[in-house]
C-alpha cells in the first residue's frame, strides 16, 4: 500500500506541561495517514522511503480547541459587555437564525474552513439547540470534532427553548446518531436548565460514558443568578455535582469565580476545565486562578470560546494565555501554552491515543508554521510565532495537514460577502 513519506522539517513536540522535544533538523515518517516515527533527521538516513519532502518550516501537532461555539463564529469579538447582557441582547437573537438550514450550512462551511485554516484539527463545539443545525455541522466538519446542541429549556428566548430537547429521551438518539466520539451532552449552563433536567442528562451521560460540556462560573452576575435559582445548592459547582454532571468526561468552560471548596470538588471528580483566556478578557469576566488550578491538580485545556473569544486562532489563545497570567505575576511559558493547546486538549476529549502530539500510531495531523528568526532556542522561536493581531494569527499557519495530507481549502471564502438569504 505504498511507501512511507519522510517529511524533513523543524519539529516541536509537546510531551507535558513543562516539557517538549525539539528537533531543529527533524524527520517525520508518515504512512497511510499515520505517524510511523519521528526524530532527528540523522536517524532517517537509512530509511527506505518513496518520497521525501523538505520543508523550510516548523511543524507542531494540530491545535485542539475544546470549547468553541460554531454558531457564533461570524459575530465573534463584536460585542464587549457583561456576559448575561451579551447573551440576551446579541448571542441568543443570533442563534435563533440557525433554524434556517441554508443559513446553518453556509455558516458551518465557513466555520470549518476558518478553523482548519488556522490550524485547528480537533475540537469540541457548541451548536445552537436546533437538531438540524447540529446534523449539518456534523456533515460539514473538517478534521475531528465533537459537537453538542445547546440544551436550554428556560430563561432564554422562546424560539430557542422550543427548538431545544427538554428531556434525556430526546438527547439519547442524537448520541446514538452522531456516535459517542462525536456527540457531547450539552446543558448550556445551569440558568437554562432545571435541576431535574440536568439530573436526567447526568444519568444519560454516565450510563453512556458520554462527554459533557457546559459553562461554570464565568461572570459574577451569572453566579448571583445561580444562587437565586438554586438556593438548595452549596455553590455553582454543587449545582452540577448534585446532577451527576461532574466526572472525567466533563469539560467545564471558564471556572473563574470558584471557592476552594469548588476547586476541591472539581479535582475530586477529575473534571476538566476549558480555559478561555481571550474570551475572559473580551467579556471582562475575570482571570481564571491558574495557581489554584495547578495547586489542586485540576486538568485544563485551552479554548477560544468564540464568539466571546474574538478569534478562533489557537495561536491567539496561547498569546493571551501567556500575557494574561504574566500580567498577574504568574509564571507561565511557551511549553505550557503549546501543551495545553494540543496534547492536553486531546487528553480532555479522550483522543490522546490518536491525536495531540507526534507519536507512532497517531494521526499525522499537524500545522506547518513559518520558521521564525533562527536565533535563540525553541521557546524564543515559538513565542515569536505568537506575536501579532488576531487576524494575522488566523492566517499565520502556512498549511494544515490532516491524516498525512495538506488540506486543500480551495478559494478563500468570506462569509460576510454572501448575498443576503432570500
Ligand atoms: N454561558 C452560557 N452560554 C454562553 C455562551 O454562549 N458563551 C459564553 N461565553 N458563556 C456562556
Ligand atoms: Zn462558551
């Protein structure tokens, strides 16, 4: 079935939060979409290959975005205000439009084009509540995606609540249809769901070992509203814990305003945090307490949270991660940023056996970046690639490879130039 392809390039391979392996002159041997091996080029001299490709580039594993709203892509970064006001005035009215299948398909195509262009090869995304929009996104996906339609039975515009499943029996068939690898049970956040509905969803997810995604403690106003809506719970985290929604397959967006008790609960349950630094800056939500998260040993992966996040570029997310925590005097470095934007994300989504780093047997999904200024070590190299405005960073990857081939994205499309829907 053909000979392997040897790709010669500089390689940066995340291994852990504080460790990566760097080959200035590296080789990556790829066969039938998978990685056979990687190492310094000197180890490949004797290798029998059908082809060798020499790239004047830096290769890193495909980026992983564990929390993004594909239905908010074309309104990303437009509004800056309090979370609850932003949702009610801007985001929910926008999501109502995804009832229209043509609108949904066009937006799905643009979303996957743009995220792939920016180097994201694996991700987990929120859809609007509409089942058809979810199915359309699943059919248009490029790369490996987990999707979930936002479940919202109350405290939101009536068309969204009407479109949403309001019991677990309506969710189970979606899990079956998209499959466990590609569907996440998605109670949008506790303000949109009753305790009873969340309990049903928690039971379903546990029974099926499904991924769960939701939002936790993003803004202070949200926390205040939660306290009023769930007086029986000790705190926001307890609302989800009582519903059985916290476990190693749960991915909780934001987790900013948490008490030590809540951090302890997340650590005990083995739940993941989707850390969204660029979104948290944009909505002035606050800074996730990275030191507390580290101290409690809570696992986290980076995410753009588009549309609150202004850009789907994980290079931009890494830039804001480093800047935000450094501003607060917290020690962070490029290795930690890259690990949490790749391998940690794959671990979070249960895909680290096949994605997130260069290792034998994994998919050959990677991002080709321009070679930076050759002075200094890899930390300097990588950080220089994170400099720039969001739009520059979205276009910085030279190419995105999925399954051992560069993705052909065809003509650049711009969703804003479409003719109006008639
Ligand atoms: N909380 C509930 N829904 C949303 C959303 O769409 N975006 C963000 N950032 N937070 C939320
Ligand atoms: Zn979100």
